């Protein structure tokens, strides 16, 4: 990101992160007394009744049959009591939080950016520091990129300083991105692959296709003579003395002469060989390149 703003190689960034490798599990229970619900309610009532002679409690009054012995009953005491028990259910919340290892506890980021270079009339580069507004914008971008958190105690610093290695200024009227002869490693590898493919194609043309075409296009010095015993379609078979032996049987016979079938078989074999060579070259380009190099050395 900074390379697109200040230029390639004109910024250096160092990040230091404090990581928490502890794994913790926290369980919390919360009770809310305001949200209580009646769970159960129970009411108990008790009644007391007692009597005595003339309101006095004596041993004679407590004996069995004391009422009959003493005649009329004395004053009577009566009491009633009531008891109510109510059970309430209080709302409870249970939370369990698991903190995995690898959390960032604190970040420290240091950024150093180079200034601006301009060409002097004599061609020497002249250094100019960057403005405070530009440094503030870079600081904002870096904080957004690293996920700056003030509550976490993160620290991000952007400083403008002149680098020891100065960039080469482009000549006026030329492109500073590079010339035609500036090749990368990928360009070299692509060029090598193309060269190997071209050599393999040339080897196939000169050592395989050329002899076949030469053999096909070269005219025969003598007329082709039909071999003895060649079949002549429905007319019969050619004998050794040149006479035609007719075949009067009604069974169908193959109209293709034997020499044509042999030539066709040889052509199919050569075509299959070419396909096999092409497959081997595609699967093993390095070995094929070595073989072509040996062929060229032998031909030289």
C-alpha cells in the first residue's frame, strides 16, 4: 500500500505484536431480585380452647371428672392463630465465555518513509521532506490497516527521514519503470520454455517428418510390379508366370490388394510413433531438451 504512495522501496515498516497465548474459561451467574415469581404459598391456621373453675387453675380442676365434681363449669379461654408461608423464584442468568489463545494484547508499528527527490539543473537529485499533512494521512492509513485500538494501548508512529540509498532519477523523456532489457526471473523461465519447445518442434521436423516426406515425394525409378499371388479383385489371382487365375467361387473376397494393406499398416505405425513421441515430449520437456541437444551436437 505504501509503495503505491511513496514509491517502491521508499518505505520501511516494522510491526511488533504482543500475543496472549493463555486460554481461559469464565462462568458468570447473575440474579435479578426485581423479576421474582411466586413459586409456592402455604397457609396454616391454629385454634386453642381451654376452660377452668372460677378462672382458677388448680390440681382439682385438672383431675378427670373435675367438672362433674365441682358442678358448673368456670370461665372458658379461646384463641386462634394464622400463619402464611410464600416461596419466591428469582430470575438467574448463567454465562460461560471461552477465550482462545492467540489474542493480540498490544501492537507497536513503526513506519519510516523517504522524502521526495527532484532533479537539479545539473542532474543531481535534490531531497525534499514530506509535508506534515502527508505524514498525517499516511499515519491514518497505517492505523486503519493494522486495526489500531487506543483502549488496547497500541502505538503507531510514522517518521519522515532521508534514506541512505537514493533512487536513480530517470532521464527526461524516458520511462522510469524500466527498459526493454529489464527481465525478471519469470521472463527468463518463460523464454527458456519457449526455446525448448521450439527446439523440440525443429527436431521433429528435421528428424521425423522430413525423412517421411522425402520418402513419399521421391518418385520410383522402376514401375511397381505386382507381387506374385496378388489378388485382382473379382478377376482372380496373379500367378508367378504372369497368368491370372480366376476364382469362380461365389464367396466374397477382399478387394484391397495386399501391398496396399501393408503400406497402410506402415503408415499407421509411423503415425502412432509420432503421437507417442509428442506425448513423451509434453510429459518430459527437460529430458526431451537434453536429447535434442545431443542430436544437434552429433549432427554438427
